[in-house]
C-alpha cells in the first residue's frame, strides 16, 4: 500500500511536469494544469484516487505556501519598496476588505445563506495570488515597469494576513452566533500584523547572521535557510501572529543582505518553490469532487465575474488613485486579481471548524479559483502588451556560481552567453569594455575552454566566463549580453536616439534641439518634469510628452531620474 501511494504520487508529479510546457504554448497558467491533473487522478476521474484527509491537506498546504512565500521574499528587491510599499499595503488591507465585502454581498444575494456565512465566503476569496501572475509573465518573457511589478510583488506577500484575519474573525462570530467581540477581533488583527512583522524581520536578520558565521558544506546553506524559515513561520503562528507575513519578510531580509552562497540558495529555492506549487495544486485537485462543482456552476460563475469585473477594479481604484498610477497601470492591476492557492487553503478552515456548509464553501472557492485561472490567467500576457507596460529587461547571466573563498570577497563566476545582433560579427575580446574589478576567466565554444587572449575572436554562440561582483551586473550585462527582444523594446526604439542627463534644463534642451516647451518654465530640469507627473516616484519607462517630444525615463536613482531618452515626433511611430 505505501509503495502504491508513492508510485501514484510520483506519476502525478512526472505527468504534471511533462505537461507544463503546454502553459507557454497555449497561454494557459501552469497552475491550472496541476489542478486539472489532480482532478483527473481524483475520485471522480480516471485515476480513482480517494483523498479526503482535510487535516493532512491543511498541514501540507500551509507548508507549501510558506516555502513559496519564502522564495518570493528572497526575490523581492528592497529598492522596490520606495515605489510599491504604500500602495501595496493599501491594496493588501483596504483593498482586501472591499473585495471581501462585495464578494460577501454578492454571495448573500445569490445563495440561500446566513449573512455571516456569505461574508465568510467573501473573506475566503478576497486574497489574490500575484506570485502566480509573475510565473505567468516570466513564462512569456514579459518585464513590467517597476511601479506595477513592485506593487504586485509586495501585495502578494502582504495580502494573505488580512484575508486570514477576516476568515478567522467571521468563523469566531459564526461559532458564537454573531456575539464575537469587536475588541478581540481588532486585537487579533494587530497581533497578526504586529507579531508577524517583528518576528519576520528579526528572524531574517538572525538567519543572515547564522549563515555568514557558519562554515558549512555549500549544499547545506539552502537547507539552513528553508529550515530557519519554517521555524520562523511556525514560531510566529504559535505566538498568534501571521506566519505567512513573517516568512515573507524574513525572505526579503535574507534576499537583500550579503549572504554566503546566495546564488546557490536562490537556485535551490526556485526548485523547492516549484515542488511546493506542484504538490499543493495536485493535492487540492484531488480534494475536490467535480460532480459537486456542477450544481454550483451558475451562481459560482456570477460570483467569479463580479470579483473580476467589479470588486477587484473598485478595490484598486479606491486604494491606488492617490499614488500617481496612470490609467493603463490601474487597468492592469485591476485585471491581475488572480485567485490562486490561498482561497482554496482558506476554504479548509471551515472544514476543520466543522461548519455545516463547509463542503459547499470549499467547492465555491475552488470553482472561483478555476474561473480566475482560465479567464484572467490566460489573458495576462496579452493584456500587459496591449496596455504597453513592458520595459526592456535587464541582461542577467545564464549562471552565477559563488566562490566562497575569503580572498575573493563577494566575487562570483558568471557565465554570459553571447546572443543578439551585436555578436553576429566576430570581435576580439580586447575590444570589450568591462567594469572595474572584473576579469574574463575563459571562453567556452563547442565544449572547449579557450584562454581569454585579447586578440581571441568571440561571436554568437560563445559563452564568456567572468569573475565579477553583483554590483556590476547591470553594466556587465549590457556589455556582454544581447537579447532577442521585440522591435518596440529595442534600446533605440524604446528610449529614442538621444540620451540626456536628468539634471539638464528644459531651456538648454530647447536651444540644442530647437524645440519650444511653452507650457513649462525653462529653468525646470528633466528630472523635475518626471517628478511632477509621477508624484515623486518615477520608474524606468515613464513617459512625459512635451509638444513634439517624448521624454522616456532611462535610469533612476533614489526617486530621481538620472538618464532620459528623447524621442522626436517622427520616432513615436516605431
């Protein structure tokens, strides 16, 4: 029997992984594939596997979400907080509350439920899964502007505590027949956010200190981080705080500080996060009974469409309008209210609490997630392109290998494949302009390593190995890597032919290029033009149209535009 369970579980994993390439070919969310495989292998499907242990499912789901949030936190750059922190927190608190109220009201009008039970359904389905959004966008090679991506990243790690708080509060009120104390609910909210934040930050700092002080076998560092993360997650829950918020913040702290073997940690955790998502969605697919979904299809579809077209857009408009988002950005964030694993996991709470309507609530949540993955998940990439929110991506190395030698400091061995138009013609290595404190270690071609002589010719298909520090990654990527980018994202097409400093004055630009900016004073700098239009938080890709000229933010630093691309009227059509 145990070997049969292992065999079936392994076959489901293999099947899901082999089907995952369909995600990019069909524009289908890979998470939807995992769910469908679980349903097909379940009790009502071809597999006939009977799995109804909700307590075990609840434990596995919590562990999987913790691993996913830890990985997401480590990949969140703290620099994005300057742009996305305030709007994301508003969206993760007030936005979740608005969504829960509208969802609950719709459920109350549609179904024959007590108003508290209807609000419980609204709370369960109020949380979005922006992490699933990024896996979809990355699968399509999309790179969003920082204002949108930062807001969605931070929201994904901070909206779960609010949804959990609302779910637990409503469960308490249902169990006490509406007599729950408002003060006890507010205390729980404060504890969820307060303890989660404090333990998460302190725990992250402690993990960094331990990892940097201990000398371990390289392969043990990723295990140390995930074990410490689980300790933070479980310990915070024991203290009455939000373990999900704590482990996400711990990941942010670890990912934004110098940590020994960090590239290896990220590489291993990427695999762990995928394994967690696989297991989570396969298990949730096994739990559901498709024949119980069909009777809910009519009302469930209406509720899902209200969430997509009414609740999420209204929540976004109410919370983000003061922060300088333009209409295209608001439209995309409204469309990115993708429901993922969290609503299904939250729907396990009523089952654990043994509410009479628990199974019905679980299947409602599952159906709404299914509709969201199909309707929103399959249209995210086309929507991002249609709304023109793409910016040129940074050129990352194919592989980064930490050296872990005291004399090397924070140097790493980075592998850059040579691609794109700039390498169609062979060029000698000596002509490359590399950042300081950087050295070429060798060139790989046809499985042979060549010495980096100055006169050695390199071209498309070669892989250049470089010793460098993480802080020069951007400059190094520009010097070595070319990408097969669409024409509209090529450097000149996107930013224009002319590059100016952000401190250049409009009056000087008028004199040099023979342009008149009648509506703005000549003593205004280009950087100040962007600050006015973006309420102080410009990002790469922001545009300011001044008569026949479009200014495009090319580089930013500390809320200041430092480099500006200038596009003339005849360039805009490209």
